[in-house]
C-alpha cells in the first residue's frame, strides 16, 4: 500500500508556499490577515478565515515536512520538528520542554491525546478572570465542531502494555481511570506520533486545516522568523520578519514585510509573548509573558516481568484524573496520570545516571514501563508559573521557578506512580530522579522516595505543554487579551493559541486550543467580513 | 570535599563560565565554535574522552569496534550541536572551552591530565562530582554532557541490538 504525501500532492497542484530560506531578494506581501504560527491555533484560524473568503498568509519559522519525510527515527526527527532540537529548557535548565517547530507546530509531533477543557478549569476562569462567556455549555458546540473536523473519537484498539499497566494498577488500588480519545483517522497503531505521523492518520494541522486553507488560496511562508510587529497609535502596521538561513536555525539576510488588515499571533506560549516583547507592545499591567504554565511532569519507570515494548502502539490511551480531584482546585497541586511512549533516545536521555547503571537499565528497555504525572499548575496562589523574557539575541527564554508547592506534588506523584506500578505487577521501580535507584517493593520505594531531595537538576522535570503568557481576562488589568482573543491595547491584533490560557488546562491542551480558536476565529471572520462565518466541517 | 569547599568551587565555576567568555582568546574560541558547524577539534577530543565513561557498559567491548563507536558518537554530538540555535551553540561552546582550560579542568573538573590522557577513573569521578554538585550550573553542565552523549549513542542503530529495540516498523 502506497502512502501518498498530501504535502507533496498539494505543492504539485500549485499551493502558494514560499520557503524563505531560498529567497534571493527581500519580499513584501499584502493580505487581509497575517497569521504568525501554524500550530493548533494558527491552523484552525487559517482554515476558518480562508473559508470565509479572506486572503490569508501563514508565517512559520520551521520547515514544511510531510509523511515522506517522517522516517520514525529520533535522530532526524527531533532537530527537524522540535524547538531547539528537542532540548529547549527553562532559564535554570531545571525543566526540559518538548515543543513543536515545523508546519503544524506541536500538532505534527504530539501524541494525539484529546480532552475537552475540564469544566472545573472553565469554572475557575469564570470566577477568577471574569471569563463568563467560556462556560462548559457555551464551549461544548465548539469542541463538538473540532472533534468532528479532526476525527476525535474513542480509540477502539486495546491499550498497549505500557498503558495497560496504568489501568491495571489503578484498578488494583481503586483509582478511577478511563480511555483517552484520539485525533486519528485510519491509524495503524504504530507508536511513532512524536516523530511525525508517517501514515497521515493523525489529524494534525499539517494534514487537515492547513491543506484546506492552502487549497482555498491561502499563502504559506516557511523558514520565516517574525522579528517584531510594527505598531503605532494602537494599531499594527506591518510584520517585520526575516528569512532563516538554509540550516534553519540562523537568521539569513533576506527581510520580509507583511502588511495586513488584521494580525493573528499563534506562535505558541513562549513564541507569542516573545514576538510581543520584541515589538515592545503596550503592556501597562505587566501581564505579558507572565503566568506561563508547563504542567511540569514527573516520570517513574518500572521493570515488568513480561515484555512491554513501549515504543509500539498508540502512545497514550489510558489516563487517571483521580489525583486532580482529591483536593480543591486551588489547594495542594493535583496531577494527571498517563503513560509516555518509550523510544531509545528520549528515554536514554531522560533516565538518570551514566555508565554501567545506565547501560544496565537500558538493557531492560523492552521490559520497561513508564508512567508520567503532569502537575496542574496555575491554580494554587503560590503556583503562578513562569515568565517569558528575551535573551540578548532576542530569542525567548522562560524563567520558571519550581516552588515548594510544586515539589510537594512532585513527591506525591512519584509515590503514587510507584505504588501503581507495583500494584500492576512491576518487579522493580525506579523514580526518574538523579538520586533514584531500583526498588524491589512498594514499601522500600516509599521510604526511599520520601527521602529524595526535591530540587532543580536533581529531580528530573520535563514538560510537553506550554500554556499562558498572553493570558485572557475580562479586564485589561488581569490579562493581555480579552475573552475572544483580541489584544487589549492593539486593536487589529488577536492571539489564538495556548498562550491565552490564564492557568494550565489540567489535561493535554490540544483540543482546548482547537475549540477556543474555532470560536474566536469564527467571531473574527464575522467581524472582518461583515457576515457570519461559514462552518468548516 | 566539604560543603564549604564545594561552595567555593561553585563560586569559582560560576565565575569561570562568566569569565571564560571575557578572556579575549577564549571569547574568540567561543565565537569561533558558535559560528562553526559542530564541534571544534578540541571539543571533539573532550567528547571522545568522556563518551567511553558515560557509555561504559553500553559501547562494544572489542577495542576496534569500540573506537569506531566513540567516533560515531563524537560525530553525532557534533551534528547535534551544529543544528542548535545560536544561543545554545554558544553555551555548549563555553562549556567545552572551560573544560579545555587546564586550570578549570584540573581544579573544577578534578581531571589532572589533558582529556585524551585522562584515566577513566578520573573522568568517572568528574561526572559523579558534577552530577551531584551543590552548584546548579555544574549539575546542568553534567546533564548537557549526559544528554548529548547518550542521545547521540542511542540515535545510532548500532546501539539498538543490545537493548532489544527493533527499530521502526516497515510500512509496506
């Protein structure tokens, strides 16, 4: 069976795509709407606006890669598809951040887990940030709409062993758990979602909304970095951008100017605040870049008696929200439990130690199971996230101090995961922590985990969900944008991505971004065209 | 080392990272390594010395195959560094320049001989010390070496048979 690469096909039928690194001259472009970024927010916005008949230009810093390029090899995938080759870190290096960087953004490389924004998160936004319009009932149609558009549905295939361990252990301990819905159509159950879907089954922006927008005449600039938005008297006048060099990471000589009636920032949390910081955008209440959240993640590895082969099969199919519901939402930090796919490079880098102990653990790779706990940040008064700033060269960096309220949750999470793994039949469990060693019983693990030092660069903390930094709120005092994503100070600017969330989501965020963006882009289309937006499904 | 000595070492380390960039010859080397695609010759020698210790128990036992594997890891790290954005290339460059300065190597890393002649025991002790160092900057430097070298090795199909990883499935 031959797999057709929809990107190759689209280019062949005349999509208007410019790889800026091949430009030999400066470029000036005019359009109705310029969209910065092509991830979950940019992709959905592009399709809705192009369908409404608007002339759309998408701007992406990364490259355009299709299924023919997705070779299921970590060595090639991480540099091509991830921010900073997969080694993006917080300022003190205490948290490793996996974030996408290519056409499709993080949707090209995510693990397909699809959750609506939890009702308790929306309720918190309503009470704390005045976002009255974003109730569960008001948002439901937008989630339904995007679920249809992206094939989000229950996954009928039994979980792989890596995920089954979570279900089994949770059952033994009486913890609630359920199956994860996925945005796939005709998935082959391979397990390589994180390296770009080689069969185009994952309904990422790369194979859905972006092709739809391009088929309607939208333009796409790749390898184009937005330096700043030029603005005067409360209006954006142009985007100043730069072509990247052929290597994709250094700026090249060509300059690109894009003028539009309206501008949409969708460069992701970290990226969108950075563009506004470089633009010296008005920020009278010092909200810009603040309250950036990560769902900081702890990991626990287990050695199982039977093969696990955590690299095979849909990567995430089981979750437990039990520990999100054991305390008030703004009380001690809760955590969501899932299983991460295991591949040699990412697992080898993440697991602690070196030399013989590391090699010994790696030799049991096929029998290794892993759980992750993503900690829900942004609700407790002392969990205020991090702040995005700029380095001297203008590149963004997130300062995210890990505070005692987080470490308290981190310890509880490592304990929970070890207990679940032993309950599911693990022979040994090792917390992923520089001081962590293999334990042969839950009692032994419990004592040891309680004694671990919880501090940065000793406890290993990672993140794959970046949220906030351009938070939305009902008043300009509390946020950067309003409840529809419109910037409070710059009238022809919207922000459509995970950066608008005023807290973390408490679940994998892709569907939260899709749903909110569908709503806000439809409103924007109506405002710009004077008609109500055409439904896109 | 007592905690006070460690803290002093940490202060020296922090100052070392900052100062190394201000010594003109060093600054020139950092700039050079940040501009060049991948590792310099000196950087390569450091990675080639550290990799057999970082990957002890994982690399092939037989000398010739082992040497070839180390060279592949060095090439992999170099390729990885070449693909990093400028600010990270500069940081990695600073780390290697610091490790290559004899006083820093001796007093900060505790490695008495130039890297190619250093004993595995000394390098092992260096990695353990930085891994567990009270100064976060040195722990992050250890982790950078850990991630680059281990990442480069397990990206190679040669590393997969020992861990039972079959590689990507065939699609047709």
